C-alpha cells in the first residue's frame, strides 16, 4: 500500500511552530519531545491514515483525531482517499478544554 502524503493547513503549521517553541522554552528536560512525538504520529498516519478516531463536525466530513499522549496534544486531520493526502487541520493542546476551530484552509 502506498504511504499517504501529509500536508498542514496554515493554522496547523502555526500551531505546530508555536507548540514546538513553547516546548523548547518550557520543557528543558525534553525540549524535542513535542516534535518527536508529532513526527512519530505523522509517520504512523502515513502508513495507516485511518488510525485516528472519528471526530464529528457539523461542516467538515471525515475528520479524525489522534492523540499525542505524552505531550497531551490532539491532531485533527482528514484523509482524502482519492489523492492519498492527509490534511492536518489542527494540532491542539487537550488541556485547553475546548476543541479548535477547524478549517480546510
């Protein structure tokens, strides 16, 4: 089976940069943990795009959510079977207590 491509929306890319910077600044014992955990999850999703749990959304169909259990982030994404692409919509701290606003842009 062909591995899926991964692309991030602008929001997800910004959220990833912000989270990685925060982790480096505030977690000196494990500054690269966030990036390592995210990279491992994205590698898993390339091989098994439906590994995340379905997440209901009123406007966007097919959203899935996968946890980064150690850093306590959630990755929201959709898998387009035709193109073979995984589009990451958000990389969101589960500690926020509310879901992110999700967009396909």
